[in-house]
C-alpha cells in the first residue's frame, strides 16, 4: 500500500475582477465629483491714508481718461501703445528717474491702460509712483 500525500490544490483568490470593479468605481467617483469654487471669498482690501499729500512742483503727472487716452503733463499722447507713451514721458521728464510720478486715472478707465502706463514707467526706471484717488462719498464697505 502506497501511502503518500495527496496533491492538494492550493486555494487561490482571483483578484483581477476585483481590480476591474475598483477601477470602475474610481472612474465613476472622479467623473461625478464636483469641484466647488469659492465664490464668497472674504478679501481684505488695502487701505490708503485719507490725508492729501502736498503737491510737488517737480512731480510728473500722467493722466488717463475713461477712453484710455494718455496725457503726460498737459500734452496728449497720440497713440495708446507703450512705446509711444515711453517717448512722451522721456520727452517731458528727460533723464531724471528719481522724480515723483502721479498717475491720475478716471474711475471708468480700462485696467489695461493703467497697467500699460505703470509698465512704461517701470521700464524707464521710475520708482516713485503715486496713484491719485478721490475720497469715498458713500458708506464705508467692509
């Protein structure tokens, strides 16, 4: 009589179908998740002094009207590009880059016109820039 150990089949769990189900569930949750954007963010706005600065006779005044036209000193700049504005600023200011610059923009001026003026001043080397504001007439907002 032959006594030998029987060959036993090892118990095996097939996980391939389980992985397929998990990947399907993962794709379902990824595709149905909504990404919420914060629409009601609280932003702390910077404050400015309400005291008027004494006007300087040496300051360079750049004005921008609501159509986006530039005025350097009292002269209108013919052209809205940065290079033309730089030439006009250089013609008025000369080589004095330490001069105080006052940027006066209408409240309805497009932001791009203000940014273009600031870029032109920065590229020319002006570092003392003040932006003119008017005091608020309505109730203070938080």
